[in-house]
C-alpha cells in the first residue's frame, strides 16, 4: 500500500474552505489562516499564563520543566552538562488514540 501524502498548510486551509461550504458557510483561505493564527496566539498566551492549553478531543499541550543533567557528545563521547530548560509536551487525547491506534 502506498503511503498517503502529508497534508501541508495550504491543503489544510483549502480543506476547511471546502468543508464549510457543505454547511453554507463561505470562508476564504485568508479567514482560515486568520483563525489558525489566532489559535496559535491563544495557545502561546495560555501556555505562558497557566502552563497548559487543551484542544478538546485532540491534545493537551503542557509546559514542563527539565532538570539539568549530564549527557554525552555523540561525536567525541565527551561528557557535557545539559542545562535545565522548559519544554512544551503534547498529551494526545484518549479519544484520538482510540480512533487511530489499533487495540493491543
């Protein structure tokens, strides 16, 4: 079976424009782009303010602290210190996992 082509940003915006026509809602690609831009800004603001942002039925994004630790330079094998930092992690919703992943 051939692998499906990944959907890019342009295809994503076009999909929403076409899909909303079924409900007699006329959107332009610029409208969809503006929605996603606003969603991104809201996500950034919520992560900064509360440390988490939920997309219901999709995922929860959480800000997580990583402690400093020792690591190795893969090229030389030399021990290096990796500083503490914060990272954004995505916790995928159970509903999405159950829909996509086969039961084990």
